[in-house]
RNA sequence: GUGGCUGUAGCUCAGUUGGUUAGAGCGCCGGCUUGUGGAGCCGGAUGUCGUGGGUUCAAAUCCCAUCAGCCACCCCA
C-alpha cells in the first residue's frame, strides 16, 4: 500500500505543472543557444568519487545528502546532487581540454537526500550553464547576463533580485578567512551552536547564519571586500562594471558566500522573497580550481544552476495548450472515414482529438471540455455528399463543406 | 538530522461531549436531448476516515507508534 505512494521527496509532474517545467527548460535552452552554448547531457549517476572530490569531503552534500549506493558490480555510485561535477568529469574524460573555451548548457534531475519542504525536494530539476577555459571576467558577465535574461523572458524578473559578491582568489580568501576566524573566535561564546561548528568547518558560512545573536556579530564582522588583493578587486570591479553597462541590476551583498569548496571570485544568487525560506532560484559562481582538483589540467570555470521547480512556482501562468479540433463521427459507418480525416489533419499539423466512444452529444461535450476550437462532424448525410459539417465552437456557427476543402478551411482555427 | 502543524471521496473541506447505513460543494458518470457542446433540471457512483496497534459494549473522534505532506531550522536550486 505505502509502496503505491511516490518515494518521499519525489513527485509526479503532470499537466500544467509539467508544462511549466518544460517552459522553464525550453526558455533556458533557447537563450543559452543564443549565447553560443551547446547542450550536454551527462549521466545522472557517477562514481561517488566524482562528487566527493569536487564538493569537498566536509560539505553537507557529501556528508549527509548524497544518494549513494553500491551497484551489483561493487562500484560506489551516487545519483548526482548537482550538475557541475559531472560536466567537469565529462570535460576531462572527453579530452575537451584542448578545445577551449567550452560553453555548456544542461538540464535534468538532481538528487539530494534532504528533508523536503517548500521548494525543496529529493528529486528536483535544474537547468544550468558552464563556461570552461575563460579566466577573465567577461565569462562571469556573460553567464550572469544570461541568467538575468532568462528570468526576464520567463516574466519573473520583477520578482527576483541579483545579489553578488566576490570571494577573491585563493590568497584573498585565505587572508579573509584568517581574520574572520580570529574575529569570531573572539566572540565564540556568543555564537550559536551551529555557528561554533561552522567556525571549525567552514567559517565563511557563519556569514549567512539566520540566528539572531549571530546576526548581531555578523553585522560587526570584517568585510570580505577589505581583504581582496589588487587582482581580485580589479576582477570584481570589471564584473560589476560589465553588468552595469548591460543594464543588469544587482546589489552587492558582502555576506553572500558559497557552500561548496570550489568557488572563488564571483559568487551570485538570483533570489526571491515569495518562495519562503528557499529563496535562491539561480545560484552560481566561479570555480577556477575545480578541474585541477579533479585531476585535469588547471582550467578556470564559471557557471550557474537554476531550480526548475522554484522557477515554475514563480510563473504566473504556464503557456496555454494549443486548442484541438474535435473530429466527431456519427454512426458506425463514419468511424473509418473520420479516422482518415483525423489522420490527414494531423499530417497537416493540426492538433486533433477524436474520442473513442459516445454519441454526438457526448462527443460535443467532450470537445467542449477539451477547449476545442472547432468540431468536424461526419455522419451518413455528409458522407453521401462527400462533405463534413464544420462547427465553430466559440460562435456556434456551422456549415457543410466539401472534404477536399477541409484542410484549407480549418486554417482559420490553427 | 531537529522542531511545529496536518492526514476523511478525484479536489476543497464538514463531521457536536466517542453512538446505528460517514456528509457537502466542485468534479465525474447517466438521463431530460437515439445529429449538436457551454446554462438548467433530475438521478447515480465513489471512501480500507494515511497505516499499524491499544482503550472501549462502541473509535473518523481518545492513547501510542509509524508513514507521508506542509512549514521552519540545517543546507541549498
């Protein structure tokens, strides 16, 4: 009995919801194509090592959120929790290191073993983009502009804001980390329990703690921007200037950090207020160390991932379905010819519905429920005259027309 | 992993201090209408009351456990 329910944190996506998801993915795909990205579909599972190496052994995703199992051959396998690691692996596996830059778009399901809540599922879907091999800020500007454009074309631009920060290069980040640890260690007793743990593990994360006491300390904490070295500062300024010149609105948030180890320089999120606690709809940044960390040649990268479920929750209306034309046979003798007409219309690109049973009244009712725009009624009378009755279901007007003219006459309803 | 709230028809929900055959609206099916939909009228079907246990003469109702959903923490898309 319980096995007839979907597994916790998974769901069946259908009808309007499915159309919403498709819409988000196809808008993303289309815009990415306009920016010169090509699509890549990597496997939805990889050797566990791929994620452990890239995400950082201590990250939450690796320590408690991976869907990991041993397969029949004894390999340690993990359902991908995010897209970048698999793409980095594919980039190395396929020898693309000789073919830079690479610009990838991807779309598909991701898996994390988490407690479900609003905007958070165990199987969820992302679209994402990655640029590999471009060390300069132009790539950061391009991917962020792409994200902003996608939100705009989805009609949710006014519900989201872009927050951006720089984590600096390795040197800057290490320097900042040291002063931050020193600062928070000085206030250790005032920190929340969670943040005391973060102090050991990932001190930058204290900066986005929601704890009230922590927030007071954070307000007084040293700013990342004061610890960026010259190169990192210039890099960040170029990104900000570039976005501004493209008209991308943003707000610099010095407390914005990243959970995953491989980020450096630019970190950004497009967030919304209307989704509850899970406000990030697009998140990403630069990850210059990732490919090397995986065992490939040192290759810079920058990209983002967007949550399809979260974005489609922001959509006001998924795009409408095309209205079908109902083909309605009356009487046994009309079945075959009606099937033929439906077939011809479908070959000509029309959306055609033909029910499987019922008299004329029932089929008309069904056509109405399906929001059909027209009905093609075919009975013995019409058959004798080699014609059909065409009824406009909005106006109620109908007329008999020769079968040979049907395809053309229906163009008014396309 | 932690905490709070909630599980009754396909959907939204009602169900009194435990008491007989568990209800409504919407939807669905059928009829009024055997060649005409949307409106109307008439009729109909549908529930392991999330699951398992317990208390009781009697449980949708009380108790325990469990599962799931929602919301928040954590973390993140």
